[in-house]
C-alpha cells in the first residue's frame, strides 16, 4: 500500500468521511466566525476526519494537526473566480495558487483541486481542465490523493434540474480526469451523481442553513443518497457550539443517527 492509498484509507477509515471546511477566506476574506482563523481552527473537534483550508493557513493552524490522532490536512491548490460571488465575476477563471511540493512541505495530507466547466468559453474550459490535470498528476506522482471539486458556473442562477445536469456531468468528468474523490453540490437527484462516479462522492453543506437540525438533515439526506461523506463549512462553524455540532454530524454521517436523535444527544437545539 503506497502513501496515496494510506491517506485515502485514513480519510475514509470509518466508511464515511466528515470534512470541515475553513478555506472561505481564500475567496471571501474574513467572514463571520472565521475572522481569526487560528481561533476558528480551535473550534474543530478532533473526531472529524479532515479539515479543508488554504495553503497559506496551514502554518497558522498547526495545533489542530499536531496530535497523533488528528484530522488530515486537505489543502486547496487552485484559485477560481467562480467563488468570488461578491465581485460578480462571470468567467470562472482558474489559476494554480500553490504548488504540490510546496503544500506538501507545509504539511498537506490530501490535495483539493477544483474544476469549473461551461464557462461560456471553450478556451477557458480547456484551460481549467489543463490546470486540474496538471495539479492532479503532480499530486499523484508524490503519493498525494486528490479530492476533485466540481463547482458549476453561476450555480445560483440554475434551476434544480440544470444544477443536477451540470453536477452529474461535471463530477463524472472530474473522476475521469483522475480524482480520488469528488466534492460537489447536493442535487435534486443526488443518487444519480453518486452512481455515475466510480470514486467516493462527498456532499457539500453549501449555504448556511437556519438551524443545526436542518444542517444534520441535509447530511442525512446526502448519505441516504449514497454519499461517502460530507464537507461542511459555515454549517459546522457558524453555530453556537461547533464542537458539539461536529460530533453530532459525525454520528449522522458515520453511524446513521437521525437528526432529531443527534440534536437531543448533543443539546444543540
């Protein structure tokens, strides 16, 4: 078993994975509950499987990765204008933000590389694929697994059916390009997305939901559709008790607990 397989086995060790995302500052700057990233990292319960963050933040958040039984460090390697909602970019232009070797020296365990297609430009789509493929191949040569993220262009303007069709095609393309796992949106027929991918699919938490129960219900629905886990950010951090919520999330994702049951057990009403 090589290093890539070992890291993947750790990520999916329980059969389903819980990843906490705190990389929002890479596109949004400081947001609520993530103004001080080291303090944000201190809100991460070590029972989760991994933490997604930007490469420049690894050194500032090292305590969360210091213990022997620690979450894995998932590092986002490319920067894409598709995430800069507040600047209203429209072309979904991706660039390499950090080299694989540089991120590995910083302490990366797993790479995350995003891909956006249907940008309105064939040249832009092809350039985005080129960046995705280059970073993925470099990571694999160094024994680093890659979570491939498919993020549709102008996703907020799409109907549920349009979002589903984009995610269905895009996720399979990301898998075909070599990703070891997929991170993408829950859709109106998410089970079809999962069945169409030969690698594990992780469902997003996406926008902040009104209650912890609603967020746990989303996680339960993604797992019921066949997801191999979830990647939650705002819904796992912008809550009254992040430690308790993340423990509840692990119960729902790994053990199949009901949202109501987890809310009562961890008193996160």
